[in-house]
C-alpha cells in the first residue's frame, strides 16, 4: 500500500488524475482495487489529509466511480454539488501534497 500511496500523492501534488487502469498497469495491480483504495482513503482522511483517492478516475467519465462519492458522503462531504465537491477535494489534496513535497516542507528559505 506504500507504493500506491506514494503514487497517488505524486498525482495529487501535480493536480492531475490517474485512471484505474493506469494505476493497475503502473503498479502491477490486479483484481478489484476498490477495497484497497477505500482503506487508503479512510486512513488518509482520518489523518487529516483528505480523500486521497479523489485523483483516481474512470477512463470513460474522467471522474471517480460512484463508490468514491458514497465514501465521500460517509466521510461527511456534502454531495449537493458532486463535481464541485470532488474538485474542491482535489484542490485541497494538491495544496497539501504540493507543500509537503516542496523543498524545506514548503517553507521559504
């Protein structure tokens, strides 16, 4: 799960997304990714780092699957504007991980 987290943090820091298929191929994963992605997202959110798996999207829609939105709602996100909430989550992830990945932890030298 460390390699998965590292890869998703890289994607989040760049402000981009990755498809489920790309993730499978890059990390040589097989089978249903949902349980591991869900577990990772819950752990990250409980640590105050947001729903990291917001960066994993379906190839056909460019947004996460329905399961991600259910998890987001379970974790207290408001779904009245699903796309807006998802974009806000991605922005939060980008800001957080961009800062963490920057030299000196995001502090100016």
